C-alpha cells in the first residue's frame, strides 16, 4: 500500500470531521417562531387600541359637538344611544372637565346644583368612541325613585348616581340585588319619602328637590314589619 494512498485517505477523513459539525449545527438551528392565532389576534387588538384616540380626546370632541348642537359630528364620536342621551340633557352645559378614569370621563357643574352625585355628564369611552353617556336627571319624586331602584337591579352605580347622592348609593348598593329574592312594590311618595314594600319590611327613599330643579334621593332607610 503506497504512502500517497494513505495520505489521501487521512486528508479525506480530516475534511469530513471539519464539515460534519457545521452541518449538524445548521440542522439544529431553530426556525423563526410563529405566534399562535389567539396571541396574534390579541396583539392586533392592542395595536388597534393604541392607535385609537385617547378617551379624553374622544369625550372632548363629543362634548364640543354637543355644545355646537351638531348631531352629525357627534355621531362620529359616539354610538346612537349615547348621542340621544347627551342631546336630551336638560340642564345647562357643565363648566369643568374633571378628567378620565379607566375610560370614564366626567364633565361637572361647579356653578349650579343639579340632582344626583353624578353632578353633570359622564361618558364611557372605548375603542375611539363613546359607548354610553350618563347624565344628571330632571325627574319627579316617583321617577327618581323608580330610576334608582332600576339601577340597583342592574348593578349600575353610574345610573344610580344620575338621581341619588353618594350616601344613598352607599346604602343601597351595600347589598347586591337578588333577582330570586323578595320583590319590591312601589307604594308611592308622600311629602319627602317614597316607599317600597317587600315581605318583612319596607325601604324608604328620602327625596329632596323641587319641580323646577328636579328631585334626587338623598338617603335610604329601612323598617321592619
């Protein structure tokens, strides 16, 4: 066997040992990761939310359209229901923008007193539009009492704030309404009290206000049979 042949075989083996690790490393290289469909959809939603106007901007634009009595412009910033609620507001325009918390933007009165803890207008903004509007209400005693009870049934404290003080809301919403519990029956209003009876007792909504300004529920008390 010639020395040249042996040398050739050795060179071939050395070359193979040099190329194999490179090929193995190439085969083991990770492929680019792909996002799961749910994660990709969530990322798209975050991107859309980031690109949408801030709640304060949307609320201010809607408020401005309302001040100009421009329903067409208002419709670009809010849902039809929100526009209808806002344009039905009977009091003069609130004079202070109180800011936004978690998409809830408040416009409050500082120079006049209107019914309810809300004290003006509250806009709930989401995705670049105002989805819902709450407003202080100009209601009779009975209508204010019914409105507050309806808010409790729905678990909607903002709706309750349209016609009730913070003290009344704290008392009423301390306990969650049970749809399977005893029904409340309206017994009417006498002077400054509206009565709701139920099996075992009654709830008294103490109201205050006037026909000109509207009424609000100031406090709530209970009596047992």
